C-alpha cells in the first residue's frame, strides 16, 4: 500500500493514480481515509494527516514470467507533478556462483595459466525463487579466441569452435545449470572475457561474470 498526504498548507489536487502500463496480473484500488473507493478524478486531499488517499496494489501471477510496471501519482503540486514507483514481481530468482564467490561479486580469474596450458572454471546458475526461471541467453563475449564456454547459448564471432546449447532454458525452483569456462592461452598477453546471462529475474536484469 502507498499513502498520499498533503503536507502543505493548501489542499492537494490529485489528477490520477494509475498503473503503467496496464497488466492484468496487477490490480489497483484507491480508497479514502474512511476506506471508501475513489474513482472520480481529479480529487482533492485536505492539508492534514487525517485526510489521505491509499493506493492498494495486488498481484496475482498467471504465468511464470516476471512482471515490471510502475505506480504513477499525478498531482497539481508544482514541485512534483508526477511521482513514479517501480513495481516488480516474479517467482523465479537467479543466483550466480563461481568457485570464488556468489552474487554481484562473482568472477573468474585464470591467473598465470602457462602458454599452451589449460585451465577450467565453473559457473553455477541456480533458481533460488519459488517459480520457474527462464534463462533467455548465456553469451560468451570476448575478443580472444583463447576462451571457450561449454553451456553457453550464444557466442561472438571472435570465439570459434565452442559447443553451444542453441535454445532457451527453464530452471525449476532449486534447479541449477552449469557453464564450464575454459582458458587455453597461446601467447603471453593478457586476455579478458565476459559471460553475459539474461534471465526472467526482473530484479537481476542482465548479469555479467
């Protein structure tokens, strides 16, 4: 719930309180201080804490896709005519782990791998949410041909001869998916690469490792 008050010395004219864009999985109810529905706009809120409008947002999922919309308050306050609150919902949640760490700090360091040697590290993607999680793409991005990522769904043209999984994936709650990243240097120069994961976790967005 969101509560709107007039903290000034004059009534606050409210032109609209609405969801944008419209989504059938979200519903909005506006009530006054007595709990009566408000459906006529514009409406006015008196300048005291006893006169309020409450916006009640409910969410009911009809699929496994995450959702993201905004709750918008439009008023005639010259200082803040429009205020937006981001609302997100989705039952799948992505956790990314490497051998060294999990979360936003997840990274791989192949350190001083000898020329013509080989070293592999594993990335584990886990659905720690309560619903299915779409793994929409897993892309190996690098200007070096010395990296390979078994389990990626897409590669840049600069990364040849790596096996990929040419399809989207769905993880059930608690299920994991592994990506094995291989580094095989052919010279003594530094190399960098990134695994970019796009998922249905609205709060995570695109994750780079």
